[in-house]
C-alpha cells in the first residue's frame, strides 16, 4: 500500500432516507444504528433521494401541494447538510416530483412528476428541463390517477427508461412502462410511439431499481396483498412472465435501493419502517420500526 493510499480513509456504508411527515432527511449505518438528522424542513414533503458519492452531494425531490402553483422542487446539498441549493424552485414547473435518478456521465437528473403526469430530466444544475413523457395537461387530466408517473429507473447502456404509473389506491390499475431515453425523431412527449406496457393490473407500483448485470427489475408496491405491500422482481426482458413477489408484509412500501455487490436491498414504507434483505428476499431484517413516515431511500458508500 502506498503512503497516499494509507492516508485515504476507507469508504463508509450509509443509508440516506426521507421522512415525509416531518420534512426530514436522515442517515444511518446499514444496520439502522447511528441515526443522524441531516436536515429538517417543516411543511415540506421529501420523496425521492439519490447520492452522488464522487461529489459528496445529496439530491432530493420535494412534492408540492397545489397543482396550479407548481410548487414542487428539486434540491441538492452536501452529505453533511451544508451548501443547500434549490436547483428547480417551487413555482417554476414541477408539481409533485417523486423518485429521482442520476446519469453522472452525461450530467443529467431524471425523475417522475406524479400529478404532473410526466417523466422528466434536466442538467444536474437544474437547467435545460425536458419532458420525455406527458400523459395529460391540467388539473382535470391529473384527476385521473392512472396517469400519474411515480418511480423511475435508467438502463443507460441500452438507452431506455422505465417508470411506474400507480393508478388509484388498490384499484389494480398500476403499470410498469419502458421507452427510449430520447423522444423519437418527429414525435413529442405526449405522442410517443415507442412506449411499451411491460406489466399491468398491479395494485400500486411505486419505486424502481435495476440490476443490469442480471437484467432484473425490482419494485415496491404500496397496495394491498396479495401483490401489494410487497417488494417484487422480474426479468427486464420478460417482465409479465417472470414477475414474482420477493417480500410481503410492508406497511405501504415506497423506497427501494440495491447494493448489488453486497447482494442486499434496503427498503422503506409509509409506516416508518426501514428494512434490509438479500436480493432474493431471504434474511429480512427490520432496522427501524415506526420511526416516522418514510419515502425514498438510497444506499451509498461515502
């Protein structure tokens, strides 16, 4: 080991997750201990979170309360809560931004805007906002909950995006979709010909994660059993035939994050519970119990 390597501290595994009730961003060790409050913003509704370990940044989304006000936002800060920047401010364009993902190589953020009925992206500084999928316009369309976009995942090698549309509570109208990461030439976000419906008749699918090495998609579902309150997975190239429940018994499951090298996943629910398990669902552990009302989560080495 070189002298420089000897001076470089080892990475630390941490979980970063959101409490929607108290507007909190929290962090813990991967066993749920060493719980720390990073920031609290009363009256805010954080939902999606990601960590850029290379730059030491947390990105997160905050849902708005009023469609006409477009008062959702996307925020960024240092891992310790310093240098808070609002990248896309309330009142600009977002309604209720949800899960968020990062394309670091191309400097892009991707997210779903639930009541906005959109899949969107922008530069990591919040500039150049684009709508990639548009399911409707205005409050009347947004009243049709099956139009709402929630979870998002990126298959960058194949240039594809995946997203969920949850549908009304427990209505069995939830769906998972796939499309190209760019709008086909001559088409618009509202009239794309390349959108595939991969799975339908789900209770309420929420967040998505991908294991590209095994071509496996994972998602949470906050609806009722037998297919809801679950973590699920399927093969990305044959989702309908291979869809399976991995874990059940969540209290309205929301957040999901994979540690692929460690063969682990971490997930949360609205009931304020934080869990870990192996990717096949074995070895489930409850790390925190009724400790808030949890939404997004991300595992990171920092």
